[in-house]
């Protein structure tokens, strides 16, 4: 009988220890992103400032929990929005042990460059922007009220110009050198820009309206091919409704 009491007491003690340990672990595990938010936010501010952006203009949209790859490496993500003298939305990644962000230099440079390049072309692109605004098309990638709407480009990754862009970006204390580079080489950049897109969202665009939008854009766009994606698309099936095609001005 005495032996049974000792066993029961031992089991009870073990259960209490396990419960206590579980409570301790739960207390200290918590939500990883929230526990590290302050440090991650500071690292993001330092990151954008390093690329000559105003750290007070950056917003943390979300922080994703670390994931472990088959290689054993771990990574967390940070989705940010920057709304200063240009607008960018970007996903950054970092080491969950050090909380330091990886430095995809080429990506951030070309992202900033692309927005500044489109700003430099605003005068010739604005008729198409105004038209799409007037028929109720929304830009799914930028907030309402931005000067540049709908247009997207990846000309900054072109090998013929990429090294010069990086050098111009790194020159000076702000982005003025890069803006000057764009203005000086605008004609060359436009010739290289063979993959410019117009992306917009509007429901209920039938074939008749799609044809009308296409004809109107042909009269408003510069003389280069544009990939137009205006309407709605079901990502699960790939089916789309609206105007999805490459068009050229006449």
C-alpha cells in the first residue's frame, strides 16, 4: 500500500512538473513575430535608409513566422510598404536567429529605379492613366491617389543598363543622381523597355467593352508594345474576364 502511494505521488509530481514546464514554454514561446517586432522594425528602418529612402515613410504590413527549408536554413519574411517620394511594396527576408535582413541589392535598386523611371514618363503615360481612372479601373498594386497608376516595368534588370543603374544609385547622398541618370538616358531606357505592363482590376468587362478599351488605349499609348491585363482573373483556374493581351499603338 505504501509502495502504491509512493508511485502515485511520483506520478503526480511528474504531471505537475510537466504542466509547469508546459506553462513555462508556452509563456516563453508566444507569437514569434510579435516578440521580435520591435527589433525587426528597427532593422527594416535601417535597411531602407541604407538605400537612401526615408525610414519614417516605411510601414510594416506583416511579419511571417520563420520557416525551415530542407537544407536546414531558416528564414522569416517582412512585407513592407514605402510611401514617400515614390511608392513601393516589397517582401524582405531575414535570418530568424540574428533578425538581420538579407540584402538583395539588385532587387531593391531595380524596384526603386522602376518607379522613378515611370515617374519620369508620367507626362506621356498620364492620358492612359486618366482614361482608365475615368472608366472605374482600379490599380491593385498601388494605393489610390498615386501619380503613377497601372504601369509596371522591369527595364531595370536589362543587362545593357543594369550596371549603370547600380552605379548611379550609389552615387551621392540621395536619389538625385539616379533621377538625373534617368532623365539623361530616358530615350535609351524607353527603347530597352520592351516588357511594360498595364495592370488594372474591374469586374464585368465583356467583349464589347474590352474591344472599346483596347481601341482607346491604342490612341493614348506611346508607340511600343504593352501587355494589358485589365479585368479579373481566377488564379485557381487561370480563367480571365476583360482585356488580357499585348497591344501596340497604331
